[in-house]
């Protein structure tokens, strides 16, 4: 059985994942946990970093994850959902809520 692989960017410093956080909300409320950014290829993850934060590219590592491991990871870290990066250069991201 072949499983789809996805690629995540994870901080080498503290182990946190690269996430997208929505704008808005009240300044009195804590920041939302955000949407886990997911890439379909390792080179897309690298392109995203190089295009939008080249000074941080050496601060992140690429982590591979299977489809079956995504949902437990999103639950464990309490993310709002995931952001599937379709075009890392623009960026074009499709967001999916956890529910």
C-alpha cells in the first residue's frame, strides 16, 4: 500500500512547526495556534522558505509525514487545521479547518 507523503518545516531551535496564523481577533485574546503549513514536495518547502524568509532557511528542517500521521499531529499540537501550499512562490495556500 502506497501512502501519500507530505512535507513540513520544523524549527531546528525549538521544534515548532511553521504555521499560518489568521489576522484579526482581539488584542486581549491569546494568539490562535494557526494552520500547519503542508507541502507536497520537499523542494516546494525549500522554495517557500527561500522566497519569503531566506535569512531563516538554515533555521528550519524538512520533516516528512504520511497522511495517516497528519490528523494526530494536528490534534496533538492543537492546530486549527492545515494549510496546503499549492504554490510556494506566490504563496497560494488552501486552508482546511480541523473540524
